[in-house]
């Protein structure tokens, strides 16, 4: 292979490292840095150059934006110039210092009561599409972009439930979720969705699931991406919630994760639900969970887990369960199992239950049992 062919092959491979969805943003950030260097007649890139560059940016940009630009520039310099910015420890220390005291703005979340109130009281003639977007967004922890790209083939009516597939996600983790045929507080979620789906015009040429809804009728026009970013605000405005502009496009996703965390779901369940690869985001929702804080408070003041019936009820609502583990049939292990169950009965206080399956993992090899 000729040298120029090898260089082209290497360039093609390196270009493939850049994320396809945000490639242009990465390249634009790199071009901005190159122009900045040219204006100051800087030919070599080193840590001091990057320190000055980000010091200037820090005067106008927030900490989170600085870190985003750092991440993109780190990738681009590695690809374009084979420079490992991760070894520039003074630069990372500078960015961490700039992060001190910074509190990022997060979309506000809806409570379960607020969701029920909107679904029950908002008139369908004006808000049917908004209701369906709310149901889908909260049930599947969907981003606005994911709702925008949802197609009719992604939604399957299984009579007793709707199965929704979410593809081409931000972190390339496809997922799916179920909308149950429940009738909680007089709200039949599936029927709300079916009512909207039945209004789709046969002459619609595109496959996008969400189409515009006006005067109790669907049009053939697909809903734009920016419209989904404003739907949570419409819900908040109808409910007369304060600071309605803070209910942004990420509201439904954060609401879904918050409700699931409050139900007592594990980190693994949260990660699968939201499609997060890292546990840090899921840990944040569990840490901020009101029910988790109540359990901690009960433990501190000696009330014990046994009195935290609200947490147990939350587990029942969301149907969270732990995978079952089979025990050996030998008599010694049966005794261990029975002792463990007796101990569990003393710890748990579950009341007013119906149609609930509880699965318990029992490690018969644990010497402390």
C-alpha cells in the first residue's frame, strides 16, 4: 500500500471515531479553536495554549458548557493532531475549579397527582395530542427528539397494552417500554392513545407517529422537534404551576426517572429504563428520591424500615421486583431459607396488598445467615 493510500485509510478510520449525530458540532468547535490560534499566530498546541483559550471562554460560558467544549476539543485534537489533552492536568484542574459552586439548571418534574389532574381535566378537543405525548414521554423516559422521531411502526397495539420501541437514541441504546391497560383514577391510558391514533388521516404520506392536532382533528403534518420541547410547558401552564418555562423538553424524561426512583427501583432498573450506560445518573435520581430520604430519616431516628410502609406501597405501584433465586432441597438449606424468611417478616411491614408478587434472593452460602 502506498503511503498516500495508508494516510487516507487512517484518516477514514479516525474520522469514524467522531459521533455521527454531533459530528458537525465537533468540527465547528475545532474550527473555532484553529481560528483563535491563527489570530494569535500560535502554531503549536500545548497545555498553556489551551489554558489561555479556556480562560477566555470562561468569562462568558457556564461551567457545563466549558466541559462540553473541552470534551469535543479533546476528541478533535486527538483525531486531527494526535494530541492527548487528557494528560493536561493543569487544564483539567482549572476547569474543575470553575465548576465549584456551579448549579446546573434542570428541567422541573411533574408529580403523579399533577399528571393525573391534567389527564382527567384537560379537554381532549384541545389537548389530546399533548396527553399522548405526556403518556409516552413519562412511560418511556423519552427525550423530545425521541418522541419526534417515533414512527407508527414503533408502536404495537397488543390489545392489553401498547408496546413502544425507541430507536436511534442519543447514546445508541435502543429500548422499549409498555403502556399498560390500567384504569387508575378513571384514566384509561391506552384508550387515550387509541383515540389519538384512530384520528390519523389515511392520506398521511410520512410515517411519523405524532402529527398535528387541531380542533379535535389530526392533520397530515408531522410535529416539529421544537414543538416537543414546549409540550411540558403547556401542561404546566394548564395546571397553573409556577415557573412554567422551567418545564422544558427534558421534563418528561426527568419525571419518569424521578417517579421510578421514588418507587424504590434499583440502579440497574433505572439504567435500563432510561438507557443510561453510566450508573452516576441513576444514582443521582435515587439519592434525590423523597422516599429514599424518608427511609434514611426513619433509620436515623430509630423508626426502622418496618414503619416505612409508604416505601413498600410505592414498590407495589410500579411493580418492581427482584429476580428469584432457587434454593436447594436439602434440609439444612431449607432451614436457612425458613430462618431468612422469618427475619424478613420482622423487617418488612407490607399492608393493604393485592395481586402482588414478591421475589426474594436468598444466598444459602452466606455464613452469617
